[in-house]
C-alpha cells in the first residue's frame, strides 16, 4: 500500500513540491496578508469616519432649557440665492422634546425627539443632518439668557447677539424673531408662525 505523507507546513510561493496531503503537486499559495491588510484599512477608515461624525455633531445643552412650549415657528432658509420655507412645531413629548418640520404643503421634512441629551429618529423619515443641526441651533437660540452659560459654557452674549464660536451666530429682533447664521451657510430667518417676514 502506498503511503501519503501529510504535514502542516505553511504554503509557499514557489515552484517546488509541497507535501500537504498529496505528493509531487505544485502548490500555488495565495497570500492572506493583502486581504487582511485591506480589511484592517477598511476598519480603520470606518472608525475614523465614525469619530469625525461624533466630533462634528452639533452641541447640545447640559440640561433641557426652559422653553415656552409648544412653539410653532416659520423657518426661512436662504442659501446661494435660493429660499425655502418650512413650518416647525416644537412640543414636549413625555420626557423629551419633539421637533417636527414640514414644508408649506404639510409634507414632513424632518422629525426628531431630544430625549436625555440624545437625538432619536421619530417616524420613518430618512436621516437629515442639516435639520438636526438646525434644531440644535434653535435650541441654543431659544435658551433663556439666564440659563445660557450653564447650558453652553462656551457661549458668548452681547446686546442683541449671541454666538457659539465657530458654530452659530444669532441676531435677535425679538426673543422669537431672529436670524441664525452658520459659518459655511445656510442662513435662516426665524419668526413665530403667522408673523410676516420681510
């Protein structure tokens, strides 16, 4: 009876024979290193993207500020010479605050709930990062002056303007009528629903 030798010797890129369960066969070994390296690269890139997303998340207050809820606001968005109008309803919902934004026809654009300092999707609408940024900026703008520094330690306030450096600048005409500017745009004009906008 012919015996076949078996060993657990690692495979090699060579034209020589390999005694891995068969005699006199030429082994062509594929290297796992590039595949493993590519997987590690993808993992590192994924972690970096996740960290950058967390770093760019809009700041939220230390505690929910005292807001005169429910509120209905008219939001006018301006950027690159184009204007969009939205209706925003902010209301208390259990332990959190619900934000519902729709266009003039009543078609929902974004829905979020702020619960325990975290945004949570409300309904089946796709994620809307711009709306989340807007809601966070409005929370900052609507925070009463007496609660501002406690909730946003880096905030600056002078006369009819407040800002969170490198993030938002608010110019007030009235407590619920103001302009909101982001460094890279867009520009928002906010007013109570029913007020005429110039």
